[in-house]
């Protein structure tokens, strides 16, 4: 009896994994997904590069800029 429980549980976990990977692949090949900017990691060297570019943009701006920070990164 317990062996069937583990077989069913393992089957469900494998199906869930297949579903997740299918969804990830769909997102990467979907043209709608490509409309949005890519995720940029905000740590290490990338963080310094982003801060430098934003600082340069703010220095060259003569009017206030609106900044939208949706979500919580890769959290």
C-alpha cells in the first residue's frame, strides 16, 4: 500500500516538473514575453554598471525623472 503512495507521489512530482519546464520554454519562445525588458541581476559588477548609467542619466537630465521599480527583483 505504501509503495503505491510513493509511486503516485513521484509521478505527480515528475508531472509538476515537466509542466514547469514546459511553461519556462513557452515563455522564452513566446513573442509576448519578448515585449518586456530582460531581467537584470542587481548584484556584483552589474549593480555598479547600472548605478553608473543611472547617475549619468540623472546628471544629464534637466527635469525630474519618474522611476518605476516593479516587483522585487529575483526574490
